[in-house]
C-alpha cells in the first residue's frame, strides 16, 4: 500500500509532467493549438471609418492563423469611451483603447481607477491635425477660431486632443469651434468640402488621414515643434515625444514631430489568466502576419506590450506570465 511519502512523490511527478506538457504546448506551433479547446473572445473596436475597426479585423485574422482555436468576435462600438465601461461590466472580453484613455483609466484620472488590464500593445498614436494643402494653416495656433473636427465623441483621440491643446494653453471649446462625430468616417468629408478647417487624428495608416491626403489637391499635416512638445510634456508628462516619418502620408515631406501615447488591447477584470496567456502567445506568434496585414500593426509586438504599459502591474496576469516565460519581464 502506498505510503504518504510515496503519494507525495507521485504528486510531485504529476506536477512536473503537467509543467512539461504546458511548456511543450507553448513551444509548439499552430498545429498544437488546434488540439486545444476553442476559445472565443469578444473584442470591442470602434465606429466604422476609424483605425480601430481596421485594426480589429487584421488582428482577428492574424490570430486565427496563429492559433486556429482562438477566435475574436468583433463588436463595433462608439470607441474607447464605451469600451472601458463595457469591459468593466463584462459586456466585452477585450477592447481596443486609445492610449490617453487607457492612461486615465488605469491612473484613476477623472474617474475611479479601472481594474481592467492590458493584454497587448496595438500601435503608437502620434497626434496631429490634417488640413487641405490649399488652406493657410501651418501651426495649431493658426487654427484658433476655426471649426475643427476632434473625432468621434467616444474616441480616445478626442481625449488626446484635449490634453495636447491644454498643454499649449488652448481651450478646445473656447478657442475653437469643435466638432464631435457619431462616426469617425464622417470627419474627412467635412475637411474636404470646407465645412471644417482641420481634422485631428493619430497614428500611421489612420483611415481619416489617408482619405484627406489622397485627394489631388493634397494635404498638410500639423504637428508640434520642439518648444510646443516641451510645453505639452511639462503639463502632461505621460504624453511622449513621437516622430512621424517622412512619407508616412502624402503631404509629409520630412519627419514631423508631435506627442502621443500607445494604444492598447485591454481585458475585462475577471478574464481568466489562461485566456490572457493564450492571447499573448498567439499574438507573439502572429507578429509577422499581423504586420503583413496592416502596416501600423508592425508595432504590435511582445516587447512593445511591455513598453506600452505605464507599469508592469497594469498588465493582465496571463500576459505578465507569458512575458516572464519569454524572458522579457523579470
């Protein structure tokens, strides 16, 4: 009859076997993932015509190729401002959140600190205005008194715009005639037909910028000079200096300086650790495929997930575990 020490030894062997099996699955490719239980996660994106909807579709396709058993069910939402409360109530498993909104929620600025956590980086979001090339505006100060489109009402880009303008000593409601949209895609036509002087947006490959820049008349992009960047950072240090490369859009002939934040994918507070771990593993394997599908998604890497989090404690436990297993997180 087995003794207590025999049973303890058996349990140790069983645990070692389980750990070895888990490591083997983690190291295996998509073929091994096919044998895992199917996992469906709802992902809140944003309104049509914006970058989040495009990113969500590319992400879902790339993850499915990486882990055939993992499926993202895309949900169109008003944007970051809606995704965060939907995560907190469990209406979504995952949500795309603009970097400024994510920072506010995690830090508890203007609201209770969220218990939602980051499962992955998206891409950086350098903020800037775009105007028609035939308009005289060349600096943000030139837009004072003008009608400017800040974005969809629930979009984190609107929050970012307000921080940037505040850092420059400007009040979006007093110094401009601001426009908030129902759908992000409604903004570019307003600039093109003259109903608005400028459109605020962020990132490379952003559909609104691409649409304005594609017309024969051309576009001009307005960022921040070094002095303006310093002023914004002095007031809002979480906004980081960023540079948009020459040629990122037609109309950007040389590197354009500005500030911005990292957009992230966040999870509901009670998402199981195993689900977040599997998402992180699939994302790691899908980096090249995701970058192939969408240019700005080349920034969606495991290393950038760590860089995008204000602090490691804001990472989901499953993501943190995968980062530790890969040696990126101590």
